[in-house]
C-alpha cells in the first residue's frame, strides 16, 4: 500500500499541492490558536501546508471510505497516511458521528468541503463546535454544481450530496450556536467552474466583524 500511496501522491500531487496552496493561503489568516483539527481531511495536502508554511499543529480526522468512495479509498486516504507520517501529522479515523476527542480540544476546527457530503451535516457541525475552543472554519460550495460533476471530481458513486444555498448554510450555523465573523467568496477552475465560500465562525454571539 505504501508503494501505491507514493505512486498516487506523485500522480495527484501537481494538482493537489496547487489547490492546497490556494486553500491554505485563504484559511491560515483566520485560524485562531495553534491547535487545529482538519475534520474530513481528505488527502491531507492542505493540512501539510498549514503545518509546513504556517507552523500550526494539525490533526487529521476522517471517516473510513464507503464502498463507492473510490477516490477516498485509492487516492486520498493512502496519500493522507503518507503525508501524515512524512510531516508528523496525527491522523485518526472516526465513525462520522462522534468525534473521538474531549470538549474544547482544539483552537480551530476546519471543515473544508465536507458538510455537503455528510448524511447529517448538523450533527457533524455540532461535533466540530463541541471540540473547538472558539473557532470553526467552513469552506463550502455555494454555487450550482451538478451531482455528476462532484462525483466525477471525487471519483465517488452513490455518495451523499446536499447542495445548500448561502441562506441555508447560515441557518445551519445559527442552529449550531455559531456566529459569522467573516465570509470570503471565490471561484475555482479545476476542470469545472465552482463557486465557493469560506465562512469564519465562532461559538457564541460574537457577531460579524
């Protein structure tokens, strides 16, 4: 498996590192504190750059791939295991329901393009809030994107896909006790044009800054 992970990392690396560099540059200025949980860490490229370039202590957390998640099973998670070892990133698996850490374990919890794949996004977000001392960063697709395009990019079949409008995301955040501090919109062009938003959220009633 390590040989295959090395091959996958070499093939996927040019695109993955470029995308991760873009994401890390957007995320890093909004991380509060030094302890970060990357919840739904995928291939681990973004976490690796947050560690290498910005010095954050990042813990990778993800679910085991379901039977149709070919991209996760054969590309993302083998690469994540390789990068975790190479860059000393703690890596854990969990059941998708209960995050295996005590309350207030991390300064910031990152959910990068995770919630729209969750069968129960509110439960996952509430767990992120629980283990965060203060801040939660959510990156999500906020434009229209067909299910087939998302499935193709992630090499997944029969995977949960819940597209939400900005208003629906804001309602979910409020229901979980999070206040919006900042929003940043941008569009990516990795084969398919997709609109994204970074939501900087905090526990409590801090309000927008």
